[in-house]
């Protein structure tokens, strides 16, 4: 029955397999595919497709953020992502793309990578412009210094939740990457760490960077051209914020959410120096009094009512 329904073969026609498509044709197709389809489907069809999928023109970008968002199902993080096994998977993808790109890699957005993989990528990506390695617990000053020395065209950097990265890396990036205009240096919510327990290792939560003003000073001294700066839950004080405001005159966006050492008055005082500012996100949050043992320190309530300067509810 199936044979009767098939159209008659045209005289002189020959059947050709998908493997016979030319490389130019395959590249045209692969450019229209997303990363997951290219990686999990196209590469597994046949040898010719695998070879074509490794072409450097396809690997100017490695963006895993959509995959993280889809896998998280609305949650920002997952315990499985903080394991060595998961880090090895991310490292493997980074190493492969760095090799396939043949120096043409311009954008990398990953999480939970290692120092070794980032150093490997830095050495092979001189044209890198965008780098996001947030929540990479193994990334240290060593790999970020390698980025600073190898990738001078960097315009955007996200080192949020990378607790082994210090102000020294910020200085090196500022000195070697003059085109940097976007810096994200957010920290995990240390005011209410319960939301991270069971996901982020306890030892990592306890390792929260305490040198907020040192980092702010490094930003002010070496990154004067910034336009977008995020410092959520940083421990910088009014002194550090003042340094940034006096030096980074091009700032258009400043995120200070969760910066508990700042006050609304202090922010308004430095705002006059931010001539180009369009958006400031202030530390506007409510911190449960249970976190401060209200029964023992009930005088905080009296202080707030008298002076109306509750630093935890600006």
C-alpha cells in the first residue's frame, strides 16, 4: 500500500542524502539554529555535519544564559550547578568553543566555570568583548588577570557572586581594558541568606567579600568611563560611593539594591556629581527584625521612629 502512494521517480533523478549538502549550505542552515540545536542535534547527524558545525564562523558567541533560565524553571539557582561535575561540563563547552572559534570569540555568558577553563579561553580569545562568569565559585584573580592581559577589547564584564575575585582584578581590568562601560559586581543576599541555603554551599556563603570600599575605590580610579554599574548587596559605605560618583561621570545606570551600609541621604548627596545618571536603584528593601534578634535589641525600633533613618528600609 505504501509503495502505491509514493510518487513515481522522475527520469534521471537520483536520491541524495542529507550528508551530501555542501558546507556552504550547511553553514547557512546552522546559523539559523540555536545553541542547543546546533550542539545536541546538528553535530550528531553525521561526520560532514559535525565538521561543518565546528566552523569558526558559527562560534563568535557562547551564551548559556537561556539554557540556565530554562533549566532553572523560574529559580535563579540550583544546587546541582554548584557541584564539580557540573563545573566540568561547563568547562568542556568553554574549551571546545574557544578552540573552534579560532580567535573570533566575542561574547561569553556562562556560570560555574573554573579558573583553568577561563585561562584557556582568555589565551585563545583576543577579540573578546563581553564576558559573564557570574556564580563561578572557582574563578579567582589569576584567570581575571589573564583576561585583563589578553582581552583588551572588553566592554562588558560580569563577575557577580565570584567571591574569589578581589579588588586587584578590578584594577587590572580597568588598566588594560579602557573600553569597559558595563560592570556587574553583585553579591548574594547576605542580609537574608536563608534563600540560598540548600543551594549554595554554606562555606561559600560565609566567604562573602568584605572589602566593598576597596572595590569601590578601584572602580573609581581605574574605570572612569563606566556607564552601567551594578553593586547589589555590596558592603561599600558612603565613602566608597562618593569616590565612584566623583570619578565615574559617565554613569547612566547604578544599581545599589541591598547595599545596607548606604542611606537615602548619602545617595542623594552624591547624586549631584552624577551628571549623566538616568537610573539609580536604591537599597529599598525590608529586612525582618528577627534577623537582628529584635527581642534583645528592641532599641532599634525606637531609633528608627525617632530619626526616621532606618538603613534597612529606605
